[in-house]
C-alpha cells in the first residue's frame, strides 16, 4: 500500500511526491510494501552504520523498555546508561569521556554551545558568548543551530529570526571560499579563524565548531591534514573551546571511531548523533572532559536538560550498536571497504557532469558541475542533484542529494554513505546504478 492508495493525515517532509511505505530492511537493503527492493546507498541520512534489521539491537531495546522504559534524568540514572558511558569512553576522542545523552544531532549542538558558555561563566569569563561556525557548514536545523551553520538555502526563510554567528572560511578546496589553491595557499582558511577571532575580540569568543569532514553542506570534503591541527592550536591560544561536530562522521563512518582522529588532535567537546544508534533510536549526545564537567558542576551545575535526555531505551540501543561495531570490527571495515568504494566511484569522473569525487572511509560524494574545467555549478533551477537522486531511487538506489556547496545556493552533490556492513557486491551494484543514471 502506498500513500497514494489511502488519504494521508501525515504532514510529510516532502510535498507533492508519493512516498512508498517501507516494509522491512536488512543490512544494506530496504523493501517497500509493494515488494520493491532498494539498496540503501546513503544509510538514509548517513545514519545506518551497523546495517538494518539487527535483531539484537531490537531485543536490547525491548528488554529495557519492558524493565524500565523511562525515568527522568534528574530522578534516576540507569545501569544501561552507566555501562554505555563506560564502554564509549574507551573510544572517545582525547579526554572527552563524559557523556550527556540526548535525542538528536541538533540537540547535541545546542547542548555543546550552552555547555561552552556555562564553562566560561564558571571561570568568570562572562564576556565569552559567541560561537564561530564556518561557511560552508552544518550543525542542525533548530533556530539556534541554523544560525551557526553555513547553509544559505536552509537559513533564508528564517533569516530575520536567526542570530548570525561569526563564520570562518571552511577548508573546502574544490570551491575554496578564499579562491586559493592548495598547497600554495598554505592553508589560508585556517588563518581565517585567527582573523575572525581578532576581529570579534578574543574575550567575546566562547567556542569554534567544526565538522572533521564537511558533511552535507560540502559533500564529504576532507580538509588538508594540517588544517585541524592549526585551528585547534588557534583555539587553545585564545581560550576558545573546540567543538568537534561528529554527528555525521562519528561511530566509524570515516574509518575511525571519530573523524577527528585522522588529524590527531583532541577537542574539548564532541557532538554525536546518527550512527551512534544506527537509526534504531533517535539519538544525539555531547561528550566532554572531566575538567569541563567539574568546572561547570563546581559553579552550581549545568542549567540545561530535556525530557528525553539520558533515556534508558536510547542507551540500550546505543550499547547494542557499540557492541556490534566492536565485535564485527566495522570501523576498520569502513576504512578498507571505503577505500575500495571511493576508487570505484572515481571512475564516474568519465561522465562530463561529474566534477569531483571525494570522501573518507564510507562517507563519499560525487559533485555534479556544468563545466568541469571552471567547476561552474548548474543553475539551481535545474535541481540536478535532486533529479539524479530521484532517477537513482526509481532504479532502486537510495542516495542523499544536497545542494548549495558551490555558491551557497548552487552546487549539486550526491552523497554515498552505505551501511558499514555493505558488501563489495552491493557497493558495486550501487556504483553501477549511479553510472547508468548519470549516463
Ligand atoms: N551536525 C551535522 C554535521 C549533521 O550532519 C547534522 C544532520 O545532518 C546535524 C548536526 C543535526 O542532526 P539532527 O538532524 O539529528 O538534528
């Protein structure tokens, strides 16, 4: 049965399009209620790291729901949450081993930003309230997190309501915001953070937020190796907290537990979501250091929290997900399978409209351009990324389309981020379908 067959009372995300209804999903494959098979080439929105249909995750959630589905985070802790935090601490970047569990990535960003402010207040630095984002960049869809993001098309309708935050140039070499060429640029985008801090006044800056690999806003753009080390050092020098946004890159997606590990630097606060539960429960989280928690608690505690923070069933889903990631060595698998997949995807450069193929681990993207030599994007009115994604969907391949990486509104990207369990054959089939669609 499709939505078309019965009147729907759901306010769907996309208007004017009939959505098939999902029936079941296993590994990297989804079936709709009409029996059609789809390869999940993007894990939905880069979520399904451990693969669909994991009965042990469902069983762990059901057990916890039957035992104690909900308690408020100010009344109780739970054994499952404590156990999860202990197990996750082993993999956490740097010293960020203290877990604040939430229900989504945007909540995680909001929490990180408030935590940074609480930390500075606790230390008597009352002037520090600004958070520097990057252009381009994405940290969420609430009013607060949109203000931090560099996504003009998502921001435009709400512009008068957004609190604009200072933005530094993103390390996005294919469309360098500073119009420079790597390596001759000597990573000028990293120096740009220094310039923004100086312009705004270091004593007003609370934090800098950055994705270790740019996600949907740029399509899996990997920064030059030295960039992250450089901006980390700039933050340290100015007493600015470094918020590492791992909502898309965390939990193995780039071939490391967290994307920032590739650069070897330690952040102050980490935001998580998506692959943390593999999609089995709506999730987000903040990880931070003992030093930050102790400073905030020493000054009276963190004035924050949501009804569903620290949720036991969410913790059960995340713990079962973590056990699968560890036992099946899926993080390591993302690195090896990802390297092969990216090499295969590079062959799509033979299509004149493929301008770039990039990524790290199993976070990959193909950028479509009107002119490969000048990297000129297609006019937005053509909605190329959406058209290619729709054709792929019709051929049984789910990809994640994104627009705006080149000029803010223009720049078409097709993201591929299959479950970390996808087989080489499945990835081959995904690339073959995309190849056909681009032809
Ligand atoms: N940060 C990054 C890097 C993301 O990719 C996203 C979502 O795509 C978010 C934050 C927001 O997460 P959510 O959609 O779960 O609120």
